[in-house]
């Protein structure tokens, strides 16, 4: 895992915030490196939501796990379980797309859009 010149707590908080934003808005713009590190985090959350959606006896356990990963954001947990899990029910993986979008004007950093695919 890349460290991004940040302390562990700051880096984890950054990815938690980016995960919440990606789930809420469906697409965010960030650097290519951060997008590549964010992809497996969000894909694992969607896979967990699929398990909670398909196996009703594990729904409460999965919901609580997602709430802890998303810092008690109930709105995004509902989006994961009620919208994204049924959308990707038949898909085995690859829920996230990264599209490179050029360079930032200030420091010329590579930027990219990371988005949840429509399926």
C-alpha cells in the first residue's frame, strides 16, 4: 500500500472519506495513484454488500460491518445494500472504472475519474 506521505490515521481517514464520496456520488476526480489504491477498498465493500443482499440471514452482520467501514454513514450503507448489490448481483467483480483525465493545473499531477460502472 502506498503511504502518500501521510500518517496512518490520516491516510485511512482519507480513503474512508473518498469511499463515502464515491458511493454517494458515483464518480469522483482524484489523482491516478489514489484512484488505484481506492479501487480494491470499494470493490470489497460492494462484494460484502452483495453477500448481505443475497444471504438474508447475514444481512444484519454485513450491515454493521459496512457501517463500521463507512464511519457510521447509514445513507451510503443503504445505497450499497439496496442499490449497488442488486445491480451487480450477476457480476463477479470489476465494479469500478478508472478513466485518466489529464493533469492538474497547479502541480501537473496526473488526475483521473474513478466511477462505479452502470452495468
